[in-house]
């Protein structure tokens, strides 16, 4: 592990053991709110989101939820929940105060009735509902309570003859393509066209084997090789699709470096990783006490929130990590515990404009988080930059700095705005404060060129004068030597 990560891990561990409090302005929240600086040291921050309320099935009058595993938020704000233990899909109104529908049965075109068996995932698009009906080994597409399509038993030469199709998560893009995460399917996300035909794997993640691991496998015994880790592709854990058809897919990452992909229509990962090159949530922690969970984050779900912003859910420590389209970590909140606003067993995440939702399968409750002014300003600044309105973004970042003067992200955001506006000298100052080396290098190069352009006239004149003076001096010396008497000394 790099030295700066070791130091950061020790610092966070010590802070947690000592009960260190968040920075002033964080408010009374039942979890630490922090971020990482350029050196991967912990920097406590004001809270970007605070606990809202918890919603149970009993509160809604539909009976307790049981071990729910999946959730999605439709375009109209309605919340779809895969209530796994109750074999039903619950659809809530955007305010979470009332139930739009409870779908526990449906009918086929021939009039026969059917139901779900432990559904784990749900998606909504174009008025249709897509359900990963896990134990029935199928994906059912419903229009209301009427089944219109079904995906089951896909066949292809790409699949093993004894392949068992067990869908866990499902998502749909604007073209009607269906993306499915299936149990024990390590080759990638299964993709189906609008006619439900299997068309291949999408976004396969191959594990990189180091030179030392290759060397060791060559010279190890058969028994030793059997005990070694299998170098198989990584399994995906969650899905979401943005309006342009890019798929955000979370995955288990044992290195804690990249636990999310942004896959283009060709299945290529085009996500940006930011200055710290870390999209894996928390860095690795040492198990210094029973209250500290060791190892990197275990990202189990992702929610795209618009304007290039997306959030990841960590089942290891119950934290929610939010990034912008450039791969910058914006803020961290959430935690494990017994208090309101903490988790016992987080399973899924969703977003409604200024509110973030998460499922806790142990408590069988929907936990909501509400945006604070600090979080709202960061979201606003990122959205303005994403939309190209740099001038207004600067004003938002300046307000963020009034609440948290140590936030490198805000200084870097202001610097990038000045860089876009062509004020390279001011951009350099803010980018240096923001520890943004890549953009600082661009600003420095442009500023250097500006200086050269502004001063090239007198510099060339001075150089020409120096050349003429030198040539004149050389000519004078030659003439003087030529007039000296024979054998005489100058």
C-alpha cells in the first residue's frame, strides 16, 4: 500500500477510536462526514446530507417489508421496491407517504395468473416495469398487472450448456435494451435486445495478474495453485442507466480502487477517475477495534443522479460516496449503527432530486437523507460546470468555501472556471490551492505562452541589439589588432 494511504488509514482509524467529531457546521448527525485531500488524508467536513425519515411497510399500511433487495426511481419520481421476502413489487408515490400499487400477482396474455418468487431487482421505463424474478429464473416485463414479455433460459454459444439463469438486477436503456446481472455470471452484464434475444456480455472486467503472481503460479505445486485465488473476472453488483444510454455499474473491487464503471453503448468503460485516481469508496482501514471494519469498501449499488453526479452504496460501513462526472469525490456520509439515519444491512440506493433513498434489509425500512445547504451548493456548482455555466459555478464554489475553507475541490472548481474563462494567472493560484496538478499544468503552459507573446517584441529587440553590439565589438577588436605595430603589444 502506498505510504500516503497507510498514513491516511492510520489517521482515520485513530479518529474513529477517539470519537473525533466532524468539522464545525456538520450538525448533529449519527455518523462522521469527511472527505480525502490530495494526499489521501482524512478531512472532516460539514454534512452534505442529514437523516430524514424512515418509512416502513407498516407505516404505509401494507404490512412489513421483508428482506427487500432492489429499488429504482422512475422518471416521475415514483419509487419501485422489490420486496423480496414478500414476493411483491411495491410502488410508492414520490412523497413516500402513500402507495400507488402493490403488485404481487399478474396475468399472462392467455389469462392465466402468476406471481413472483423472491424478486431481487426492478426497473421502470416507458410505462413498463421490468422485474428480476430471481427464484423463478426469469425477467418479467409488465404493463400494469399484465405480463407482456418474459426473458428466460437464454441460449447462445457464449453460454455454457448447463448455465442456470438467475437474474438479480435489471436495468433498461432508452433503446429498450435490457441489462441483467445474473448470479455467478462473471463474464459481464448480460444484454438482451428489445425482442428479448441475448446479444452478449457487456462491460466484462478482467482481473489483472501481476508479474510476480504469474511467476509464482509457474513454479508453485499443484496443491499450492489450488489454494491460490482464482483469477476470474469481477462480478457486478448494481446497475443504473443515464438518459444517454450510458450504464453505471458497480462491482466488488478487492483493491478498493475502482468499484464503478461508466459503460458506453459498446460496453467500453469511459469513466473518469479524478486527480486521486480512486473510485472505490474508502481506502483500506486497519481493524484496530471492533467498531472499525477492515478492508476496502464493498460497493453494492449505484444511483445516477443527473448532471454527471452519481452515488455509491457501501455495505461494509454503510456509507454513501458521491462523485462528479470528472471522478472527483464530492462528499461522504452515512454509517452503520442503531441510531436513526444509520444502517444495519444496506442493500440498495436511489435518488429523487434533492433526496437520497436507501434500503435497510435488517430494519426493513426505507431510509431517506435530505440535502443540507452545504450539499446543495456543491451539487449546484458541479451541475453548473457540467452545463457549461462557469461564471455561476464560481459563485457557488465561493459560498462552499465560506462553509468549508479547506475543501480542495472548491478551489479546484474555481480554478477550472478561471481556466475556461482564459484568466490563467488566477486559475494557477486556485488550482494550486486545489492540488489539481493536471489543470495547473495546462494553466501554467497557457500563462507562459501569454507572457512570451506579450513580451516577445522587446525581447527580440533586445536580443537583436545584443547581437549587433557583439558583432560591432568583434569588428572593432579585429580592426584594432590590424593597426598594431609589427612585434608590438596591444
